[in-house]
C-alpha cells in the first residue's frame, strides 16, 4: 500500500550514454571534417569505437547540432566523389576530349575547395 497517488518516474536517475565524451568528440570531428552521411559515418566509426552504432552516433550529432548536412557540403562531397571516380577511371583508360575537359573543370573545382 502507498500513501500517495502520483506515479513515480520510470526514468533512471543517471542516464548512461553509450559513448564517452572523448568518443563523442571523435564523432564530431570526423563529421565536420568529412561531412559523411549518418550511415557511412557510423560504419566508419565502428572500426575505431566498437560500441558505436547508428543510434548513438545520431544522438551525438544531434547533441552537437550537426545532424543535418548543409547543402553546400553535400555539393562539395558530390564534386569530390565524382573527382575520385574520374581518377579511378583515368588509371584504367584514356579519356575522350569531352571527358578530359570535364575532368579538368572538376579538378579546378576541387582545388578551389581545398583553398
């Protein structure tokens, strides 16, 4: 029997987070340097932080306010991916004139991003 009618909270007094503060900082730094999407980031981090999973990586990104990738960063990532793809193709075959012009144009864009 109880002397009160209000239910007690079922929430634990101390919430235990899966990632420690240093591990959260690693997630933050990798995200802001690479701007990988959530799934790629969680997969990459798993090698460094074995207990990291998609959920706690997302919570960490949300807590830092970087869960959404800015549109500018998405465009930069697309340019870099296309450039890496071009480099791989260049090692396998010769480009046509049009392909070479696109490659040179994209190379200049990559150099501007690095600047």
